[in-house]
């Protein structure tokens, strides 16, 4: 298997993060510096920062109700004043897992953490088109024209247009509007940029579903292991 997939399955990082680790020259295979194209066999000796990595991996899967005010990363890049990360909510006996995808600092909701690189790739790869549902609140009313623009796809950056998506109003009055938005892609701060493109600022954002997996039974900042049935479901989405 490719070196980035091997590192992802070790729970070191996502495939993209693994590529960065390899590019930094921190990985060797049989004593030779690894490159992004390096393949790993069962008989190979793989070392990260001078430590041997085992080929045997025990997969772990967690579901976290991410609260606002923390970052979706293993460690915060801000070294002077590091912020709380999603890893701070895991039990002490949790293995080396990483967050699958990201919710920004001020967004809350459903987040999966695992060391299963294959599942992480399936859930985040654009071609998988895994539906993810968000609860969005904006100030004031939203017009049919704005809704139709969001559903059809809007330009959120120069030359970057979002895919068609489902947007439905679930509650509204003169002061605010709540909506459900279902995306099958995961661009950076996509929903906030989508609504900004139609002249609305997102006041509250929460991911409530991945496929049909929900936050049922969890309060903010609570975490639990996924059941075998849930793991099977996600792998077959």
C-alpha cells in the first residue's frame, strides 16, 4: 500500500497529513527516506521520527458532539497560546485517532474520530458524495430567490462554485430563520461562504447528521464509541 495510506491506518494523520509528514523527511522504509510514491509491504520496516511502526493496527471509532471554541486538529498550530482541540474530549485510554474532516472553531456538532484511514478517506473524498446535514440559523427572513440560489450553487470564491444542494426552512419568524442544509462536499467554511454570497450571515452552525448517523443521546462536549452497527453503516454508505 502507499505510504500515506499506511500512516493513515496507523492513526498518525489523515492521508493529506501523512503526505506532509513524508515531505518533511520524517519517514523511512527499510532505512531509506520515504517519498510520496513509496509503497509499503508487510515485511518492510517503517520508521517515523526514528521509531518503528507496527503493521498491526487496532481500529478505534468515536463520535464527538464538538462544542464551539475548539479546533479540529490533533494539536493546535498556535504554539504561544494553544487552543483547546477536539482531542481534549476523548477518554484517557483512547488510542491514536484523528478527526475525520473539520468543523471550524465556531461550529459545533457531529464529528467522527478514528485511526481507520480507509473510512476517513471514504467519508471525506468528494467523489463519495456522503450527505452531511447542518442546522443553520441566520438573522431575519430569507427570500425564495436566496433559497434558490443556494440550492443551485453559488460562487464562494473566484471561480469556485458550490454543488447543488438541499436547503429547507425549518423555522422562521421576523427575527431569525433556521434551515437544514445537506451538502455532499466539504469545502473550507463552505456554508458560511454560501450564505455570505447571498447576503446572509450565519449566526449559528451545527452539523447534525452524517448520512443517517446523528448526535442522539449526546450533549455538547460528550463523546462515545461507535457501535459495530454504526461502523458497518458508515463503511457501506
